C-alpha cells in the first residue's frame, strides 16, 4: 500500500513537471513571437521617423510631384495605428510610395547628387533590410509557436492554457510578382 502511494506520488510529480514544462515552453514561444513582432514595429517606427526627412529633402526639388509626397505622408500616418494586419497593409503602401519617390528622383539629377538625399536613401535602404530580417524572424517564431500548438501532446495543453496561433506576416499581392527590369 505504501509503495503504491509512493509510485502514485512519483507519477503525479512527473506529470506535474511535464505540464509545467509544456506550459513554460508555450509561454516562451508566445513571448518570443511578441518580441519578434515588436522588432518589426521598431524598424517600422525607424522608417516612420526617416520619412519626413526624406520628404522635406525631396520637396524642394520636385514641386510638381506633390501626389507622390502626399501618398507617402498618408501611408506614414496609417502605419503607427491599428492591428498587425493594418500595420502590414500600411507598410506595403509605404514600400510602394517610397519606390515611387526613388523612381521620380531619377528625373532630378541634382536631387540624386544631394548628400542629404543620398544619406536618407541609404538609411531607408538599411532600414528596409532590417525590416525584412525582422519579418523573417517573426515568421520563423510564429511557425514554431503554431507548430507547438498543433503538435501532440502540446495541443491538448495549448487548448487548456488558451494558447492561440498567430498569423504570419505576408507580403502584399503586388510584391509577389516578378520584377520587370527594362533598360
């Protein structure tokens, strides 16, 4: 009778440790995904802060390209508010608008030669690389979290603990198309 009680206590302790391990691993993955999203947010904020400097530098050179500048400003405003999906959409709008600015800048040799414009362009290019890396890291982390939530036996405990899958950060439809290079 005593040995049965001891075995029951040992089994109970092992099960309890297993549940604690699964709970902690789910929390760790959830926190890693939140941190990864925050890193995307940090880079988006960095780009958000650089855009007014770029717009002001460009304004003096391209007075008649007002629509492009307004598009960048509008997309910038929508970037800092809303859900993950809203930010992803605003991010895609800014990417397209910045492409337009850099394309229009090709028509202004004095703008391209401007030291301020060149520095801002390099800063934005570096920030875009950091955003791409942060997106990749976020998606890798979300994959690990979602995989844990769907795998047995973690899926049982994930339901008990209320762990939910997250959405991947996806490219806009237009960014999936092949780039056409013309000379």
